[in-house]
C-alpha cells in the first residue's frame, strides 16, 4: 500500500511526505559522504522508492544508488511494527550532517515525535546528540545493520539539497535552536577567526598558521570550533563583531540560526554555494572571497601571501564595522568585495582577459600579414 497524505502547509511549494506500508529498508554498506552510498527503501513489491535516495543539485542530481537485492530474502527479514520516520543518511561529517542528515527532520512538526530510522551511519556521537537535542529530537534513532522490514514508514522530502534548495519550512524548523552561552567562551564584540588547524581530519594549509598569528597580533581571537559545544559555536556566530575563516563546515552551523548571524568573511576554496543559500534565509551578511591572490590549488592547499591576506581580511572587518549601522552601505561593501575577489567574478575577468589577449594576438598577426603584402 502506498499513499500520499495532504499537508497543512499551502500546496504550492509545500514540503511533502509519503506513508508506505510493508517496506524493506536495506542499509548502506558505506559511510562515505561522496561515493558508494547505496542504502535505500523498497516497497511491498520490492520496487525501489526514488524518494529514499540522496540527491544533490550537482553531479547530475542523484548521489545515492539502489543496492542490489541479490541474496536478500525479504520474507525472513526482521519486522518492525512501530511506525518510523525515514531520515536518510546519518553522516559523521559535521557539514553534511547539518545540511543533509537533518534535511528530513522538519517532518517531526508534521507527524509528531516518531522514532527515526537511518539507511547509513550511527551510532549517535556527542555533537550529533547535542544538535538533535537543540532541535527537540530526543526520540529513538534506529540504525539497522541488515535488511529490515517496517510495517509503516514515513518518508519526507528533503528540505535542503546541497548547493541549491532550502525550503522555508525546513529553515523555520531548524531556526528554533538557541545559542548556548557560557561566560568563559562568550566573544562579545570580538573579531573571530574560525581556525581549521586543530582538526586532525583536515590537512593543514601551508601559511595558515602565519595568517592566524598576524590576525592575533591585530587583536583577533583565533577560535577552534571543534573544541566548543555546538550551542556555544552558535553563540560565536551570533555575537562576534565579525567572523572570518577559510571555507569549511564550521560556517554551516549558521543553518541552525533563525536570526541574522554576525557578518561572515569567507575565503572560499571552491565554488560552494551553500553559504549564500543559507544566508538568503537567515539574512546575515556573507562576503564570499575566492581570494585568487592568496589561495593556490595544487596537491595541498596553500596560502600564497598569508600576511597580506590577514591585512585584507582585517581591512574588510574595519569597513564592516564602520558601516554596521547602515545596512545599505553594507550591501554596497559586499558587492564591491565580491566583484573584486569572488570566484565567479574572477573567472569572468580571466575569460575576458583571455579574449582580449586572443583579439590582440589576431590583430597583430593580421597587421603583420598586411605589412608583408604591402612590402611586396
């Protein structure tokens, strides 16, 4: 049996969920964020349910794939009678957990605090438990280690798709988190640099330590977010005068804020659009700096001129604080910075430069030929 349930929200652009009876959930064999994600749900006739797969707005959309059912005997698989909500993939990666593992969490408001079941990941670690608690999701989390049947399963549509789609209903649900402040880590009006150097899972960027030392000399506070509880990370993003850093998952925590966060200055390493998508919903000022003059893509990420980069970030922070009381001037500053240093703008300038060089080269060749013919 398979049917849709009408939602309380307006039908146009509303989040939806489906209720499916007698389904089979086959867990993923991989914990990867990018490849071999093959956990999925099959209906009573063992037909695959596409809505159970992970999709993104890049790589042709579909990331998850259906597992093969060869050797799976659905008739002998354990049966769970209690109704569950399908959560998708429970990633251990901080950014992908916030953006994708929580993407179906909005359904709690629609169907009630039912237990969740996941196609990959688990068990719940400390920071994941804190985020779930901040969202009021204290219901049981089930992580099957073998194919499992469910008498009834609710599969919500994702409220967020990486680098493209963020539904306002899902944003409203996530925005119920409140920053948790403590006296020792309260940043007040400080300028904060979110450091990546303390994360052992990330390669340290050459020159980043020099950049941080220069910012500390200028009065910035260099903060290692992985050492703080998530609630206190949210207070940093809310209370600091300016928050800056290399592109990373720490900035994705802003998805949990309904109110505008502190102004962000992000040195992007890639064409990641998630920061702009999130900023469009919580209204905070996010200046994306590609920093072609300071970030070099080779085998290892390196900062070419860390001292000059620190000076540039400090000057932008000065400009933000001078204009804070006049939002229209902040918007002008954002456009000016991104026009000069944004990835897309930089690529457009490179394209125009190549065209100019090509035209100049063709003109020189043509003039040379004309002079040769005139000389005959």
